[in-house]
């Protein structure tokens, strides 16, 4: 059990590091380019990335997404479930 917990913890840290790299990458892009990419990401990953971005950057990206996609991501960001 300890080995499993250790492996899981390492995996979570690795995933978090990768998400942080994506956040840095998308934050350095122009909002329109970042919106095109983030809009096509798997929704859970997009939510993680947007949740870690600075509010201003995330708002600019969300503003450029199609309204239906922005709505879905907003609901997931807040934990709202239909």
C-alpha cells in the first residue's frame, strides 16, 4: 500500500508540474492563440489550466472562446453540475 501511495503521489506531482508548464506556455501566447488551443483541449485539462492562470489572462482567453465552450468550462471551474 505504501508503494502504491508513493507512486500515486509522484504521479500527481508530475501531472501538476506538467500542467504548470502548460499554464506558463499559454500565458505567454497571445490570447487568441491560447483560446484556440485551450478550446480544443480535453475539458478537465482546460479547467486545470484556466484555474491556474492569472485572472486577467484566463478572462481574455474565455472571452475569445465560443460562448457554449466558455459556459461549459465556467461551470466546471466552479464545480457546478447540471
